[in-house]
């Protein structure tokens, strides 16, 4: 997480999508994790359902998603 926040090296994460997080992650793990993150980074994290992906990704993104997601077309084993 420190790398993603730019603490260890210069990097800028504008958006981090967590897709289909289970409720236990959202209610427990995320509440603990976010206290360790900068406010700026917390705001760049979005927890969304798979069906919201078109709002964030460009046309044809399905080709690169693993096929264990409903809209994914890429072979998970590859």
C-alpha cells in the first residue's frame, strides 16, 4: 500500500477499483485499512460491483477481464 500511495517511490494512483468486494471486507478489513492510508488515497479507492465497470473503463475492456467475472473474456488460467 505504501508503494501505491507514493511513499516509497514517486507514483500517482488516480483510481483504484475494488470489484465485487465481499461485505466482510467492506465492513471490517476496509475500515481498518483506510486508517493507514492518506486521505487523498482513500478518496481514489472505489468499491464497485462488476456491473459498474463500464462507468470507469473504456470500450472493449471485457477482452482483458478474467473470465471468472461475468463480463470477462480473458482466460483466467492464462
